[in-house]
C-alpha cells in the first residue's frame, strides 16, 4: 500500500499521504486490511489518495484477506519474479510497485527498477547523456552491478542535477 501511495509522486507527497492514513488508525503502526475495507471512500480521499489508488488499496486489502497477497514471512521466502508475477495481477499494481516492496519492505539487495524515472535520470546525469537510457539499456548496464543492483539504484536516485 505504501508503494501505491508513492506512485508518480514526490516522496514528500507520498509521506504526507501515508502520514494521514496512519493518523486514521493511531493505535497501530499501519492499518489492517479489514480496516482499509471498512474505511469510507471520503476518508481515504481526504488522506490524498486518488479514486484509482483507493480502488487499488482496497483491492490489495481484499487480496490480502483472500491470501493472494502473501504475508510477510511467505513473501520473504518467495523468489523475486514469482512475487512480481503474483502481485502484478492485482489492479493498479505494476512491476515498479512490487520492486519497491522488494527493496523497501523485503530488503532485497539485487533489484534494479529499470522503469523508474529516478534511476534512468540518475544514470543520464551521471554519464552526462542528453537522453535517458531505455529500460533495456539500464537492464543491460545493471548486469555488472549484480548482486547489488538495489545499492546502485539508491546511488542513482541521489545523483545531483547538473
């Protein structure tokens, strides 16, 4: 759900949305799926979620209850591609979203989000290129960074503008 909040937004905006969501459920660190499903649409809108993102997080909540979304322990034991395949079947969940889960929640060290604007733009800036590399180019370049492609992504996200 966190990755959904951050999709196509600046990190500060995503932080604000997550902060407001968590504020609805102050007794715990993050709302349970049942709580998301019981929350009124207007309350989720007030947190800053778009209508599409609300449908997505409600779908994730239901899929969690239906055991489509694995619990943390199960996800930890799953192969990256198997988890990507399983979760991208959900409405509004793409590869990038699952890659953010793999990086930030499951702490996988060899994930290269090649579709990520920041990764591609960081590489462009680092190399002084006029145009961003394509997804395919980043995937090829990233082969040299295995098994620490996540670390490379962290650095690329931080390349200063020129």
